[in-house]
C-alpha cells in the first residue's frame, strides 16, 4: 500500500521533520535528507500506523453499533 500525500502535506511534514531533528539532535538537516527520511518513514512505518488506525476505528464502530442496539432494545 502506498500512501499518497499532497505537496502541501509533504512540505509540512518535511518542515516538522527538520524541526524535530534540530530539537532532538541539535543538528540541522537539509531538505534533501529530510525528504529521504520522510519517504523512508512513509514506506516502512506508515502502513503499520494506518492499519492500526483502521483497526481502532473498526473497534470504535462496533462499539457504537452495540450501543445503538442496546438503545433500540430498550424501546
């Protein structure tokens, strides 16, 4: 699965990555390196994060459906 981001989203994430890198390691990182890191994160980490979010949403939706069923059973 490939995660598609708009140019604006990528720019925002690159800027955040540059800031995080500076804050955590007290080093500046070039936009080129930040883009490479972002691409690697998106390729290797995003699918697991996305799948976890989908499972969380699925559980939330099941809970909401169960709540609705309980409400209608009372009537």
